[in-house]
């Protein structure tokens, strides 16, 4: 049970959370949602204990372990496999202690606890989690310093999942993942045996995992039962009821005001009018449903071009004379909507850069319309915006010679009007900066939009607005995204980038999901060989663990047999008793012998089971 009791937080003179209260059921899977800037990450930090609220408290069972990924990615010469294994601090501490432990009793306790927590199978479990998040066998052995920040955040996520906390807190876990890793994570979380709180803006991800939605708006939180679609239905019903109540109150207010205006001056009705004035004063205004008029995407329509826009004929593309993709045969027409599928590192961005003419083909042919204009969106453009400049200054720089009205008009298409257009970029939210980047790359009304992970900083409502804008856009679209909802609504063709080439995927997104979850990570013979090697390594590791268990059991049996003999000697030959047993009474000696005998029987059973398992494995 997780209780949030009156959580209040004020930052920079602004109230972020205002008496937020909710009671989350045990083992609930909760999706925490809300508009960008509503305070979702702040609430997660308070639950994690990383931030103290100004008021209220978080209540949870005593001793509950909380898992939360910090913003800093792990680094150093440690490998991903080592970093993930180190997340189980109890296992690491026990293994370290066992190396130098000379006390047989303590050593027995250590190994008993290691067996209880399944410590010897931990490397295989860590490898499976890393593999699911995109790290093959070779990548798991490379130092963390050789990876980008996004990949190192995947390691942090893997370590968190491996540690199996009682309360798992995930803040936008899919931001650093490709679609394939998102599908694996979703499958993993479906069977997670504890409470989960997930901040996410992906409808499908939430629908397939959570059983409750915690909606944060205006500093308050409301708990809804069900997934995201169920929440939308319930919220729509509540808003309809709210609007009906507001309309009813407006009619009542108008009726009271009319009566007061007609009867206040008349002596015979003055008292009745005065009572109406008091009734009017008691009417508490019902707020209108919250709408953000700045939540806008409007792609300018391009001029018409004859098909095809782009044709690839046995083209190859790569870097420094090394091809990444070969045998590319692809045609894009003015009304095409494509989604590029495939794991990160397979070449999706490379193909996008080829289509955007940022890379030239190394072999084969690429033909493009001479008047073709391409708008290419990447996360780097969002990160490279000058935080000290305003949207107007950014747009004026790229629209050289344009009138201030034209500059403002293009910004207005993406919700930047009035003061928002003259606000410094550093004070804009991540979603607003993404909208500004989209405004900048579409200023010339491109015929082809290439969008590489356009939803990373957008909340659910902004994503819906983007989908609607793409539906109205009259040009061609190529999308790289891990948001299945966007792919399903915005793409008509699926192109799989895999195995050093790209080809049309003959099936639906559901078919692709089933394929990803059923196959090895890389989906080819090389991956199968790696999986075979991993399975063989796991079998060797299991056999090694069994041999170690047999040796330890034999050592413990020998110790207990020696102890039993010493106790027998003390009971039947007190003169020859060891110093530690000489002063014990007969009752104490008999009790100790019974304990030793029971322990010996248990160890013999463990030894027999381990021996039989080792023989079967061999």
C-alpha cells in the first residue's frame, strides 16, 4: 500500500503540488500522467525520498525497498554486466564476505542465503535483461565509457529491473529505447511481482501494463481504475458532467441576476431580491475544462511535385568507406507515410540521413526530384537550440529576408503567439522546444517530413495534436518512433531496417510485435549463434554452481559429523570432552546433538539433490 497524504510542493514561488492525495493499492501498476510541467517528476522524486515536500507525507510499508533511476547515467571502466550485477547489493556483499570468511558456521549461513536469493543464477538473469534492452554479448563486456548517454541510461534501467525493488518507479523509461526494447520492457513489466509507478506518455505502453491511472492536473491528483483508454472515457464523462453543471449554474446565475435587477428597487419585493443576492454570492463558480490554446501543430502544405519524390536503386550508404546499409531499393511518393522499424544501431538514422541528402550513396543510385524540399527533425536540433534566444529570434535567423509578420505566422502554426514567442528558449518546456524545432524545419513547406523520435518530449495531448497535424499534412512522411500509437495512426507502410539492408515489412505492427517478442534480439543466424553460446555458458555456469554446492555440502557434512562425534564423547565420556562442551549439562548436550543431527540431515538432502542435478546436467 502506497499512500500520498496532502503532498504540497512549492518551487520558485509557484505551487507545483497542492495537497495531492491518493491511496494506491498493493501491487498496483499505476500510470502517472499529466501535461508537461504539471509536476509528475517532482511527485516521483518525493515518493523516492529524493525530495522533501513542503507539506504532507508519503506512507508505505516499513522496510519497503524503493527503486528509482537517477538522472545521472553510470560511467567508468565497469562493464554493463558488472554494473547490473552490482545493483544487487546483498548478493555482492555476501560474495565478497565469502571470499575471506574463515568461520565455518558463518560461511554456511552465507551460502544458505546466497542459495535463497538465487545468487548463482544472477549473471544469466542480468544478461537476459541487458539483452532485452539491446545489449548483445559483445556489448555487455565493453566498458561503460564507450557508450553514449542514452545507452548508459539503458544500463541504469537494467540495473534497476535486476534489483527487483518492492516499489518500482519509472520516469519516462522508454525515452532512451527503440521500439524493440520498449516491447521487451512492456513484456517484462507485465509480470513484475510488486508495485509499479510509471510516468509515461505512450498510450499503448500504458494500456498494456497499468491497471490504474493517476492523473495530475492543477496540483491535484485523481486515481482512475483501468488503463489509459479507460481513463480517457472516464475523464470525458466527468468533463461532460462538469460542463453540464457549469451550464446549469450559469442559467441559475442569470435567472437570479435578472430577478435582482427587476425587483431590487421595489419595496414589496426588496427582501426577496436581497435573499437572491445572498444566494448568488453563495454560488461557487465551476471551472471550465482546462484547454491549452497553445497546443498546436500546423504543417504548411507543400507545392505539388510529380511522383516519385525519391528512388533508391541498389544503393549503399555508410561512413568512412564502410557501408552500414546495402542493396537498398525504395520509392517514396508525395502521399507516402512510412515508419522505419528496427533496433537502434541497425541503421534507421543512417537511412533517414540518406533520404535527407545528409549522406551520399556509396554505391548504387539515388534519384530525387530537383525541387524536393526535406524537413528533417532530430533530437539534436532540440538540444542545440540557443537557450538565451527567443523563438522569434530563432525563426528570424533562418527566415532571412522574411517580414516580421511571416516569422510570427510560422511560429503561430506551432502555438508560439503573444508572450510565448518572446520567451527565452531556456524557459520553455521540453515539449515546447520540440515544437519550436518542428517550426524551424518546416518553414519552407517541405515536400517530405523525416521525423526521428519526434515524441520524446511531448505529453499525451501534444502527441495527439501532432498525429492530427500529420493527418492533415499533404506531403510525404517518414517516421522513426517507439510510440506505437503514432506509428499506427500516421504510417501506411512499414520498412524494416535489419541485417544490413531495408525492406518492406509485409504485415501489421501487431505482426511485428509478435515477431520481436518471439525471436532473438538481432533476428538472424548470428544472433542465434550468440543465443546458443549464451545458453551453453548458462549451462556451464549452472553446472559450476552445482559442483560448488556439492563441495560446500560435503564440507558442511564433515563439520557436522565431527561436531556430532564431539557431542557424543561429551555425553558418554565427560572426562574426554572438549573444553567447549565440558561445562554443559546433559540436557544442553542432547539439544545441541539434536540440532546438529537435524542440520546434517538437511545438508545431506541438499547434497543428494545437487549431486543428482549435476549428474543430470552432465
